[in-house]
């Protein structure tokens, strides 16, 4: 991942969290499921991808937890 793009994304996420309440997202990795807070689905997807890389795990799915 491009470090400059990564920094810009994090700055945008912080700005968006100040303007909109975060939503709960469910992240499914090969090793299990966890939840994270993000301002929108794109941010949740990037955060989930980063999490999968940090854990050396495969990202399977990301979805808004309260979506039906």
C-alpha cells in the first residue's frame, strides 16, 4: 500500500468521524469474525485490509453489522 495514500486515508477517516457518527462493521477473516467502527464502507474495507495484513490473515468479507 502506498504510504502517502495510507496517510491521506487516515486523515480523511479522522475528519469524517468528527462530522458523522461511526457505523459498526463486521469483518470476517479466515481465522474468525470481529467488529470495527468506521465512518463509511470504504473506510471499513481499508481498515479491514490493514487488519488482515497486520495479522497475516486472509480477509473474507466486510459488511455493515446492522444491515439487513
